[in-house]
C-alpha cells in the first residue's frame, strides 16, 4: 500500500521522531508534496550542528525519499 504524503503526515512524523513541541511549517512546490520546504523549530535540532540536524531530518524521511514519495526536501532549522 502506498503511503499518502501530506502536511499532516509530515508534521506527525517529525513530531514523533523529534519532540512533540517541534513547530513545523511546510511549503510544497507542487500539489503532490514531492518538492518540500521544511521550517522547523525543535529543541533537539537546536542542540545539533547544522549538518547533523539536516541529516537527522532527511533520515526521518528516508523511506519516503527512497520510494520517491518525496523527491526533494529543503530544510531550515529555526534557532
């Protein structure tokens, strides 16, 4: 069964993987949610070096990226 990727799915997955208080803003460059921009405020990510924080977020969506459900993610970690 193919997973439906939408804003609710993305926010829930990030909050489950990071912290429940993470604030996530998502912008999609297309209607299919394949080219995404994430703006994330998270106490966990704030403690990490920037490259490690980006890798952590990408790792959360590894399956979706591997299955081409998501094609590209641009990440901004808000401090």
